C-alpha cells in the first residue's frame, strides 16, 4: 500500500500502473481469505479467481513494457500461493466438518455412559486424574470453560481453538510419599486452528518388596519400582465465532516391576461463548479408550465428564465445573482469580473430589513479559501437602 501511494505521486505513469495492480492484488488476497473464512460459494470463488488472472495478465504486460522481468516470477508465485491455500483450506474444512459430526454422535454416548452407568471400583491409570498446571489446580480444577492456552491439552481440547501464540509448559508436582509427577506441553497456531503435544510421567520411586512366608510373616526381598507414562497429540479449531472444538489422542503405559500394560485413548471437548460478554460454557469427555490389561486382569480407564462455566470480567476470573468420574460420584471444582495489572495473580479454589484432604487449594502466579511462573498448594490432612510448580513461556 505504501508503494502504491508513493507511485501515485510520481509523474511516471508506468510505475503508477504497476503498483496499482499490486495493490489491487493485495485487496483481492484479503477478499479471498474472507470468502474462505465465511465458506463462500463456488461462484464467488470463481469470480475472485477471474479477477486475479486478469490482474496478473495486466501486470505482466506492464512489467514487460518496463523491462523488469525479475518481478514476473514473484507475481506468479503469489498467484500460485493463493491457489494452493484454496485447496489446503478446502481440505481442512472437510476434515473439520467430519470431526464435528463425530463429536455430535460420540459425545452424547460418552455422557450417557458416564452419567448413568454404575460406578466401577477397578479403574486403572489413576494418574490421568492428576490435574496439570499450577494455575488450573490452584483454581480447584474449575478450568473446563476457562481453558484457552497450553493447559487446554489436559483440561479441555476445545480451548486450543483460542490459542494465538506458541506456548510451552513445564510442571513439577511434589506429590505425597516421595511421588513426583512431571508434565511437558507445547501448542502452536496452525491454519486458523492449533496443534500440540504432551508428555506426562509419574514416578512412584523405589518400594520395598516382601515375601509372605508360611507363617504369614513378611520377609523383605529387596525393592521394585513403578511408573506411568502418557503421550498425547492434540488439535483444536474455531468452528464458528461462538463454538470451538478439540480432540487429544493419547498413548498410555503403566509399569509395575516386571509387569506392564498399555492402551490408546482420546479426550474430546467443546467450548461455547454465550451471549453474555465474558461468559463461556465447556464440555470435556476425558480418557475414552480400551481397558488396560495386566496379564489376566483388566482395568478400565478413568473416563471423566466435565461440565463447566467460566466468567471473565476486568481483573477477575471465575470457574466452576461439575465433574463425574467413572469410579466416583458427582463432584464440584471451583475457583476464583484476581490479577494485579496482569503481573501478579492470586488464586483460591475448592475440589470436592479430593479425598485425601479438605479439598482447599490456593496459589500465586507471576508474569514477566513472555514468562509466567505459577505455584499451587493442595491441603492434605493425613498425608503430606502437595506443591505444584509450573513454568510457561509464550513466543511467536
């Protein structure tokens, strides 16, 4: 545009004609992107394509008359990029429509299974229920509707549709009895959507091994170890201005001494921006997959349904979730946050499903440019209190 305005003030008509065409090409490119975003008809697309072809032809004529042939290849590349983006956009839109139909059919089935099926006492892979990120856990886990960053990979995949920059999250969780939980997550925008991956690792440490003798006396025979691992890939996108959809596929593995089990699972989520400003509704169905098999024993995954409301106003954020795990009753996760100049964050929350303590949570966060450091405290009555530390970095 600057070149166009500069050429317009020059007496050389050929330069003015050249930059006029280039400026019109830029306008058409923006119109093309708007048509793709709005899902325009084939007639509108053909009309834009005809205008682009005509401008390229006129440009070639002007450039040849100026004997500046080096620009012709550049203009051809611009045109080819437009056509390539058209095909890529159409393919992505087809995938997104198929995924939407899948969610509409599959999520109600999962809701029915979790809400009305009887409780199961033999749910395995319990580490999948450990909250990720010091920020959400300090809010008591009431994060299903608030998720809009790298935390979305765990709490609600639909939040990936709100991701605007690349983000990396690392969390260290000092659990009770020497158990440590580590988490790494990464997200990045991609074609008006976002993709990401996660790595979760739980280390139980070394434990004593005992052999029960004939007299029922335990005899120590050394130590053994146990650990859990989950790897995930996520994708989320903006279906409409109000609706976001997302999915995370996971590989889950558990090892106890010389025995191990593995399986595949998915998380799916929906976020809906309601008519009232700052108010959002979210649904996430987590850990949908086959059972873990240890030799002859089978354990179901901890299928969990989360229904949440989130409200953001000025310096305040409030989240409340209704949570129904496969192996437990309904519970409430809720929390509130207040920020001081987007630099210091104070948080407090409550998790009614936390049996080891009162369920009270609290935390604090510090933001410095692209870095954010968060801490969360969890109260435990009979065991050691839990402490979570997470570091988040945003970049373009």
